[in-house]
C-alpha cells in the first residue's frame, strides 16, 4: 500500500512540476524576449513581436514537457519507456512518409516567424485571403478576414504573402473625367485637394503626393491618378477620404465625371 501511495505521489509531483514549468516558462520567455527586442538595433513593435513569438515558443515547450512527463509517468507505473521509444522510432520512420505535409507545415511556420515574414496583427494577403493575422502556430496560421471570418491556413500552403505592415503602404486613387473636360483644370483641382488633405493629415502621409495627369484613356473618359506613401495599413483610409474630397471638389468646379453614353441612329424609310 505504501509503495502504491509513493508512486501516486511521484506521479502527482511529475504532473505538478510539469504544469508549473509550462506556466512559468511564459513569464521567462516574455522577459527574455522583451530584453532581446529592446536591445535590438531595429525599431520593432514590442507587443506585436511578443504576440508572435510567445505563443510559438510556448507551444514548443508544452509539447516537450508533456512528452518527458509522459515518459516519467510510464516508468513509474512499470512500463518500459525505452522499449516504447525504440518501437516508436521504427514506426516513426514508416509514418514519416505519410507525415510529410505535417513536417512541411511545421518547418514553414518556423521560417515564417524567424524570417519575419509574418507577425501577429499584420494585415496580409495570402492567396485569395485578405485579413489580419491573429495567430501563427507550428502547423497553421489563422487570419481574420475583413468580413470577420476566421480562416485557418496550413503553413505549408503559404507560398506568397502580401504584407501591408512593412515599411509603408501606397494609396492609389484613380478618377475619370469626361473627354470634354479641361484636363489641366481637373489636374489643378486634384493638386489642391491632395495638398489640403496633406496639411490636415500630416501624421498619415510619409511623402509628397504625386498627381499624374493622364494614365489611361477609356471608352467614356480620361483617367487621372493620385499616388502617395502613407503609414502601413492606412492606404484604404486615405483612398476613401481622397475620393470623397475629390468628388465634392469636382462637383463644386462642375468637372464632369463620365458615365457610359450611347448614340442611337434611327434610319427611317422615306415616304413614297
């Protein structure tokens, strides 16, 4: 009876120590990451990097602790863990051929994080999915789309990433004016609108706006373009604001925005 109680106590100690180790590792990793990121010469978003690296490291530690705790528990109940591990090695070779996708997902996830291709909180486009990265795990990455849907993407399927949080974004606004409109006057109105917006929103724009006179001729009108570098993720906001102010300015200046027009010729027969 005493031997059984001793084993139960040892198993309880293993479980308790494992739980404490997993729990405390979060605080240790957080402190180490904070120290390393603050010492880095590159300017980084501390909260974003912590939310990226911390869950990944926590997952690795949890898996390792659970594995070794299971080995110790098996030894306490009289099961030869060495034989199981040896058998698992042989089986693992056979299973490994069928687990190539899993291994690829894990390796890709590690490269995504340590090469700084993705971070939690980044606005990205992965394939046809556009949204905010909520979690980067060892096997999958979770992205919250603009509609609010949470999409889970296996890391191994991520081959091309468009990241809107690196350096700067570029707001591009294209507007059409009628062929009959004065192009020089329309360009002056665009420059006036953009300059006023730059003065009222100096915190958003990173450079001087560029107003391009004619970029394309279409069936119904002439296309003008405005381009400006803005803070990451702010290009959609700037584009919406500029379109609003340009529309009001064009209306005030009576510059016509084109719409499809059709000319119909009626061929009526002569009366004989």
